[in-house]
């Protein structure tokens, strides 16, 4: 027995679910594009980046790469969400652009010493967004050496520390 006007059962998904899916896909695309850019820099300067776990960290943290003079040469897409700045607005500048009156002078002195000694460091700083608001920025930074053992760049994995 067949009913002529029977509507077949279809699995339906609310439109809202598609919005989340679309947003997640865009984040994945951006992370993949960022990963390609970092790989290009890595290959160009012959980095020894085996222990950096860039592929695993790029989805959850902002990645900032500076040259040896601390000029920013790369910032992952998450920089806009965390600071309000786009990558193009910060390229060629130093991370000092995120600092202000509430940024700890003691922590900055410790960071400077680590950079001069070419050793990794981890600090949480009170930084400033483009709109002037402050945020706690957890920074895990590592000097990067090329395959000859020469300092090439610094890479920082950053996240907004909401617990501090």
C-alpha cells in the first residue's frame, strides 16, 4: 500500500548548525594557510623546528614570528581576535606595540634577558589591544636556530589568559 502524498523522512539539521560548521571550516582554512606561511619561512631560513609542535599549536594559539631584530615577520590569523590588529598592521613592527603603562617592567626586563641569552621563556603580560583595552597575554617564546646553529628568528605562541 502506497500513499501518494507521502513525504519521505529526511534527516534535517538546523540552519544554526551549518553556521557553526561554516565558521569552523573557515578557521581550519585560516590555520592551514598560516601553517603554509610558517613552513615557507621555515624552509627559506632552514629552521631546526622539529620540537616546536607548530602544527598542533596553530589552532589554539596565536603564533608570532620575529626576526633577530624583533621585527614581526608573521602573525597567525588569531592575532585579530586577540588584539584587534590585522597581520598587515603589525608586520615590520616590534611586539612593544602591545605594551603600555600596565605592562610589568620587571617581566619585560626578564624577557629582554632571555632574548639576549637566546633561551626560551614563558611569561604572562598585561598587553594592550588596538582599542586600548588590556588583556593578559600568556607568551611562550623560543629562539629558532637554523641548521647551522645560527639564530634565525624568535617564535612566540600566545594566548589570552582568562584565568589571570
